[in-house]
C-alpha cells in the first residue's frame, strides 16, 4: 500500500520537474467553427493543427499533424441531455467520450471514457485552465495558464506512456464545452 502511494507521488511529481513530460502551448477561446490554429511545443514549433469544420450540424474539430494527416477529431453530440463530445481516431472510430460530471462550487469533475485502457478523470478549475487529468490516481496530464504569459494561451503537459492525440483532443473538447460561445 505504501509502495503504491510512494510510486504515485513520484509519478505525479514528475510534472513539477518536467521529467518525461511533453509540454504544448494551446490557444484559448478560438474554438469558433471554421477557425484553424496551431498547437505548438515548448520551443514554439508547430506540432498539431486544429481545423474547425464549418457548415456541419455537429461542432467538429480535426486535429492534424504537421503534414496534414488527421490524428484525432472532436465532435459534439447533438440532441444529448448531458454535455458530451466524442473523440475519434484517424480512421473515424470512437476512441473516447468526454463527459461533464459533477459541478461543485470550486472544482468541476469530468470523465474521459476511453474505449480501450482505463478511463481518465479530470479535476480542478476548468474555467481558469488549471486542472489535472488522471488515471487511477496517477497524473497523466496537467493544464495550466502559469506556464505562459501570453493572453488567451495555456499549457498542456502530457506525461510519458500517454496518447498525446487523445489528451489534446480531450482538452479541446473540455474547452469547447466550457466556453461554448467563445
């Protein structure tokens, strides 16, 4: 029991040290349909392009690599009572569902239900872009505005052995559901 707690603590502290963590710079409030923007790495190099698809019933964003190959897509699910968005892989197969959970006075709780692998939970202040994504109590990603001084920008750190495309798409989905009119 103590060994597991110690391992979890060590893994979660890796985000503070940056050990094995890949950091991306994300745009905030640019999720209008038809808008495109780049997700950059820590060095400022373009890594992924987010392509907002216009003229569709669903709100859709395609996540593409530098060469223009689709790595994931985020789609709203119209006519649903509870807020949720689907994440699809490059072939159009659903790989995850992002659902808004409990809303508290200080913290929101979200769930990323993956088709394969364990589900992810999202805890923290979603509106202010200060939250973590965890699997079984282990932090797999962290979102924070503290890493960048630029307005309307936040950072997303993803730990080792985590699918970057899924986590990036989940962050896009959470931002789109949190700021639907932006």
